[in-house]
């Protein structure tokens, strides 16, 4: 575990240095079309995934990429870690995120989010903010973008009780496009609220797409069931691998808060 601690420390230092480098490289994109900043963001994501493998021996496996449709799309992903907030970007032509409006106030980083036309929302505004978010997301998706959204709204620790928000169903109905569910086990390798990064095989699995036209109730049920069943399977497989690596199963009890 000492070696894992040292590798995690080195990775985190290099990860943020790498981010600063890409922020500087991206400065000319302020004078360029949106595709330029999205291209830089994808390069940052790929380089961070590479760094995680080289430093922490965390391999990444994407399964079911052949199921990714072309064109307008909703990508509904399980959210266990910061990792998927950037690592899914390279797989889509025009990725779009819904994020806290406060992030757009961060110098350079936030300005790039605005340049990329990401959707910032005020979480304290209640139902009015939710309706505005759904409208803006639907407009962007219908123009050809791929909305990457986390139906639970925030990161959930491995083994935490799932808590899917109603907003995903509203967006799905308003957009009228295919939804691609995504399961993963990233929380065992990049846990929240700690700088530790663990070795093993981080798996992202794209599930069978859900066609447009489902009722909101049926959609919400199918998205939650599909993602949770697949995620539980991926987590258990990763735990068996970690048991071999560490000689025991690493604890991942739900965190409070």
C-alpha cells in the first residue's frame, strides 16, 4: 500500500500540472470555433487516462463502443468518480455537459466551458432551473450534440443506495432522441474525497441504447435497472481482481454526506 500511496501522490501532482499545460495550450482556441476547444479537451482526457495507466497501473477498458449511435444522443452514465467527467469525452464528436454554474467562474477553465457551450445551472434555483436546463439541453441535442449526463446528479460511492433524479426523464422526453446507458466501476480506482488511485482494470460498459418514444416512467425504470445491474456486475469483477492484487478485498463502504 505504500507503493500505491506514492504512485497516487505522483499521479495527482502530474495530473494537475498536465491540466495547467493544456489550459495554456488551449488559449488560441478563444479565437477559434467550438470544435477547437473540444479537441483540446479530448486530448487532455486521453493524456490523463494514459498517465493513470503509466503511473498507477490502472488500465481502462471500454466495452460496447459499437453500440454508440451517431448524431444526437443522450449518454446516461453511472457516476462514482471524477474520472468519468472527462474520460468519456473522446468517444463522442460533440460532447455536452450539464454542470454547476459556479465552475464557469473559474479563470480559464470556466471560460473554456463557456466557449464549449456547456450548460451551467444554478442548483439553488429549484424547479425553474430544472426546466431551463431541460430546454437548453434539448435544443443543443437536437442540433446534433451528445449530452453526457449523470442521472444521480452527483457522485455516489460504490455500494451506496442508488438515487436517480427525475430530470433525466424530462430531458429524454423533451429531446426525443436515443439514450445510451453507461455502467462503470471507476469508484474502486478513483474514489471520491481521496487522492488515492488504485491499480486494476477500470471498465466502462455501454449498454443497449433505449429508443426515443418511451414513456417517462418506463424510461426511468429501464435506465436505473439497466445501469445498476451492469454496474454491480462490473464492481464485483473488479473486486475479485483487486483481491488478487492486494491479497484482500479493499473496503468501499458508503461514505456519509
